[in-house]
C-alpha cells in the first residue's frame, strides 16, 4: 500500500517518539492494532496526531520496567486509524513505513521517549518487495504445520495458503510465540527473502522445543 504522506526516507522526520513494547513487531506495509492506555503514551499519541502521525515501535531488552533498555532497530508506523473509547483509551492502527536504527536517544522533558532515527540501512523498505516463487510459500507451510502442532496454535490454513508472501511472513513473524531475541532477528533481516529463510529456520528449531503453550491463536 502506498503512503499518502511518506514516499521516501527524506519525507520522514529524523526525530521520532518511540513506543517500547516487547513482542510487538511492526514491518513495512504491515498493520499493527494497538490499545493505548498509559498516560505517557496517550500524551505521545496526542502529539503525534497533531504533527506527523508517526510512532517508532521498538522492542525492549531488559532493565528498569519504567525505562527499559531499547533494541537498536525498530520500525516507524503511520497512524492510519484512530478512535477514543469512553474510558479514555486510544485504539489505533499503525501502518509500517520503514525500519530505523536508533542513532541516539534524545534528552527531553516529555513523559515519553524520543530518538534520533537513522533510516540509511533500510531505504529499500519503501520500495515494493521483490517477487517470490511458489516453493518459498510451500516451504513456509511445510515448516509451519509441525510447528503449529507442537505449539498448540490454531491456524486458518485456507487463509494462509492464499496469503501473499510478504503478508504471510509478516503475520507469522509478528504472531508466532518467538522470544524477544528471535523476533528482533526477524526484524533486522536485510530483506524479505532473508526474513523468510530466518522464519523457516526458527520454526524448525522451535518445533522440537514445544513448551506446552497450548490454546494460543495464530492469525
């Protein structure tokens, strides 16, 4: 999907607010729904909606709960859907635009965190992904079936079989119960081909390490 406001990295601000959230991955062109309720992030949403409508999703890597350490790479998302509930929460959807590397964290008096973002390594994120051959799709499904069974994941096989390759890889990378390090490895792959290969490897490695996570739903 084309972005109405952001077509090239030069269109993006160098300073962005970040939303630290372990286990939540955003990829270019992938849509991520979020339920925002913490006051500091409600403030962040207010500021983003009044300016560029961009938020940098980023995983955390431990440390203090209120100010955890941040991974080095995240993904910028544009707010495409926005609503407010009666109890003051914001329900939003982010559309992934481009990944970024944190150049430095900014010193600010705002209640949320901001960083200087470097998009240099990820300029191809704003280009259409290269076409994939059918065997890649079949290899994903071949790895997913035993993985889903081992992990007790519910799957919609008809939807998975018909999904476009980028949509499928993003959905599985974001939705599979991988650890933070594994998910970060998926986010930092150079391109969609490498992400597909990494995803297959992770599913194959994890299949034999099922830990009783039954009843989860994979969508």
